[in-house]
C-alpha cells in the first residue's frame, strides 16, 4: 500500500513530461505479470518459429488513474524498433515546439498516420539540424553524429535507454547516414524496449507529455479510427487493432521490417477498461497473423483479471 501511494504521489506531483524512472516506480501487478507470461507462452506454442528472446510484451492498466499498475514479459529487452521509433521523433518535434509550422504539421501526419519514411527523414533532419549527403571525415562526422543524438539526449535525461538517431530506410542508408551507424556492429542503430514505448504512451494518455495540449495533439495524431477505419489506414489490420472487440477505441503506432514486427497501442475497451499494450517481435516478421494473435491472447488473459473499479464521481 505504501509503495502504491508513493507511485501515485509521483504521478500527480508534476505536470511536466514524466520520465522513465516514474514508470519503473509504478507497482507491478502479479495478475498482469501472469497475463503477459501466459500470453507469451501460448504464443510460443502457437508460433514455433518464434523464440522467447524474440518476444516482448508490456501491459499498463490505466483504467483507474489512482491505481495504475503494470506487468511485462521481457519488457526491458532491446529491440530494433522499426517505425515505432517515430513516436520518439514526434515527441521531440513537440519538445522543440515546431509542430505549428504547416509543413511540419503535414510531415507529422504523414509520419504517424501513414508511417511515411520521407516525412520522417524531413523531421529528423529538422530536429537535429542535419542534412543528408556524402561521407564526412574527422570533426565534421563527429559533429554530425553528435547532432543526431538530440532525441537520445532528451530521453536519456528522463531515464530512457533508447536510440532514435537513424532514419528509417527502404533500401539505404547511404553516405553519412551509413557512417552514422558506426560500422558493421551498428552501435548507433535505433533501439528501444517495450517498456520504454509503454512509458511514453502512458504519459501521452495521462496528459503528461510536455503539456495537456501537446498530449492531446499527439493523441490526435496516433488515433486509429476503427469503425470505419480510414480509407488509407495501414496500421490496424495485421496489428493490435485487428483483435480489439467491437466498440473499442485505439491510439497506436506500428512498425515492421523484414526483421521485426511491432505495435504499441493505447486502447479503450467497451467494458471501460483502458490499457497500454506494446508487443515487439523479431525473426518472424513475415507472419501477419502474429501480432493480432498475441494481442488476442493478452486480452483473453486479461478477461480473467478483474480491472480496478472505475473512479467514483
């Protein structure tokens, strides 16, 4: 009880952008932990090509603001985040207060709603004050790489262990963008955990991302209308949204490559339950049934866990 009160006090103590340390202070709910574990084990049985070290699940129950708790399976394991990394880039755009520019606003919409890589490249160059081009040498290369750490530095100051330095590519990178990766070991490759994405989504959903107005703007960007979906929607089918029951609402960002398939979502279910659910997978990215099956399994497990009572009015 004392731990939960302490975590709640931290949650309510400030309206500034909340950090990852606050997320880790949230109490772990044994029932949510068991739900994540059971869903993971069922998934590994149903998808034998997937291995345990290539799956991560993070769950946060935000149904009742005064009793927020969480659970995870490999929630702190690092993954290449694919296009889910665009959530961090979006947040940095708001951090630098650039979102009101019409061209920036257009790029934000393209980056988040459609997962467009060209829009992402434009925004990453903008927030880091860099530009693409041929190879660099010596101090020029070091300066370029350091400027590209802008997102990393801000999130590191809040306790996050992530990297969002590199542009998403279809066939690249080229020139200095390739140099940025740091060689064959790619130490500067983009990186995140399921828990890190869950923390960011939690603070956006709780109106703690910079300001209430900024949080609302970010929520509007990541909203996924489900009934009916947008005509150009590409992040509901084959992802978490596909497994949500009728009447649900979803705010999310998916990411997929030939290597990984992920989704990070805030969902409101018809019965009143509100959840952050992040699913990260590696090695079976061509299986479009994987993420919906994991989400369905998680929701099935959670159906046996009573949600906290709704707040009294």
